[in-house]
């Protein structure tokens, strides 16, 4: 199961970034606004972030957040920190947004994402459950399902992943996550059937075939797992995955097994 995973600069650096950006073609509307206008800083931050300068963008987001009472500014800061893998900083930014606007869906989704990537599965479940219901996207339900699996709650994870699949039936990653949750819930035949549908798609990629091997191994179908032809994978690498997948059934703790699957599936 692929987990969807991920600072501070002094004001002088932020100011330098600001002056550099204002000379390279921002809009007339932006240029007319005062230098300490949060919306101006946000526009410049988005512009430099698009150009790949995440360091300057992060500094500008931080300055804007200090000056603004708008929770969307804190959300943008949190998302920028997630991109740099500053999980603690991201949590702080999303919590600041929620202090300004309790139950703000995007802030809850961001906070839950940071908690999930930081290994706080139960906390992520509590945050992502209302966020997914409010946002109603495939990504949100995939994150909720992943948090539930890592919290050892595979049966509930199936519900989340089924909602993701219902929203976008052709999403192969959502179907794969559902198949893994089914296999972890002792519904090996259902998981196998789901994965067969996935790998038959012309859009199936190598990771989907690897997950098919994992589901077959969890179902005890070792011979079928060995027979899977994984695109662009050497025999040695496939043998390594088969060997590790075979060990999954011996892991009795559901949380430990889920984490082992996540590591193997993303290898």
C-alpha cells in the first residue's frame, strides 16, 4: 500500500526573495499592493514555487501567515511545509488554520496528512474521517483508508477505499488499496479478484503487479504469485519480492503486517 507521504528562514532571506521576484514580472495588480500585503506575498510565493524555488516560497508563505488572519494562508503554509517534509511545522500551520476556522475541511485534511506521514495513525484517523466526508475526494478517502489500515482497522479501511473507488471507478491505486484491505481482512478471494481486474487494465504499472503478488501471497496462492509477469523487473528482484511476500502471512500483528506490506509495495 503506497502511503501518500511530504525550515524556517530569517526575514532577511524572505525579503531578498521578495525583491528578486518583484523584478521578474508579477502582475500589475500585485505590483500595486504594498510590500507587506499578505495577498501580494501569497501570489509571489505561488509564482516562485511554480518556478521550483521552494525555499523562497516557503519563506514568503511564512511571512504572509504572520500577517494574515485568513486560514487559507496557514493552509498554504502547511502544504508548503509538507512538500519539504517538515511534518511538525506542517501540523502547526494546519492547527493554526483550524484555530481561525474550526472544522475547515482542507485544514483537517492537511493536518491528517501530516499525522499520517508522521506515523500517528490513530490521530490521523480522527482527523481524516470528518475531512474525507467533507471534502469527498478520492485522495481524501485513500488517506483515511491508509490510516485505518495502519491503525489495524482493516474492515473500516475497506469502507473508505470503496468510497474512493465509487468516486472514481477507474482509479487503479484506489482499487489496489481496496484489494490489500480485503486481503488483510481475511477476504483473500475478494482481494485477488479486485487485483486481477487492476492488472488487466492497459494503465496498470509495475507497482500494481507487485501488489498483485502481495495479495496472492496473503491468500496463500504461492504458485500463482510466482507466475505473475511483472513488467520491467529482473528475475532477481522478483524473487526478492516473492520471498518477502511469503513472510507476510507469518506476521500475526495486523499493524505490523500492514506496515510490512506498505514497505514492500513501495520498494
